[in-house]
């Protein structure tokens, strides 16, 4: 088994934090996205979408998508549970994780990829070269602000994003908040519940994965 990884990118970090919380160590191979290693014929054969993370199992199965890789390890190593402890909790965790990915993580990705000069002609990851849309970058920055406010309202009610227990929703939200720094956005001081949560989840050893 091995994980195709890249330490400079947020999506594989979601998996590394998840593995660290589970106490799982597996071999990794660094795919240097800055040097274009994701677009080589060798890596295209691994993942035609040209993205990391990819988990390769011993039987050759390749699992792309960070959340799908997390799902695999949740099933093989159930403790500690990071995707819910029963049917109700699992659905609540999935709901919040999806919201954090759509409203937080993807909003930051659109803001960055549609504005950074180095992403010119690469506004979406993958084999197709999409042009940047500057207005989409601006709208996405506004969405990131709304994401921080949504997190704050949620964290006024519970210790963690999906309730009283740390879960994969916290991991997606944490990586989204870190990623937002690349477009100079941070949780405002006024969002004190989100600030409290961010201090706590950042202090967990897994956050350094
Ligand atoms: N939905 C995918 C997204 C994967 C993704 O976009 N990965 C980025 C790094 S964060 C990538 O590989 N980008 C390659 C590129 O920009 O060419 C997942 O969750 O795994």
C-alpha cells in the first residue's frame, strides 16, 4: 500500500491528518505538483485526473478523492471513530464535512486558482487547461468570509464542527482555514467561537501532519 502525496498541497493534507488521528503510518510517494509531476504520463496512468492524494492498495486498486481514502481507513481502522459513532452521527458528520468542503475548501480553491499568476490556464486541477475567471475569484473570497461566519455560528453550539466529538468535518474545516491563508483570508477576530475551535484543533499533533 502507498499514498501518493504532496506536502505543499491541501487535499493530501486532509488524508495525512486523518491518518495521524488514527495512528496509521503507511509509505508515501511525493508527487511534486510545483514541478508538474502530476501531468507526466507515469502519473496519468496512476490517476487520469492528475491529482493527489491517491491511495494504492496492495491488490492494485487505486482510490482517488481525499474523502474516499478516509472512508477506506475508517472501515479498516475503526478506532478512534472519525466519521460518526452510529447512523445518526455518521449522517451529521457527513453533512458538516460536505458543507466544509463545498462552502469552505472549494471556495478557497476557486479564489486561489482564479487569481494566482502561477495558476494561469490551470484554474481547475486536472488534464484540461481552464482559464481563470477573475470575477469568480472575487466572489469566492466573499464566500470564504461567509464560511467563517457559518463556522462561528456552528461552533457557538458545540465543541467541534459536527458535534461534541472531533471528526473528519474538523479536518476538512481546518485544512480549508489553513488554505485560506494563501489568499490572505483568516477567521476574523469577531468570530470568537471559530477562533477558539481553530486554536484547539491546530494544537492537536495531527495538525502538523
Ligand atoms: N477532489 C479531490 C481534489 C484533489 C486535488 O484537487 N488535488 C490537488 C492538490 S490540493 C492537485 O492534485 N492539483 C494538481 C494540479 O493543480 O495540477 C480530492 O479531494 O482528493
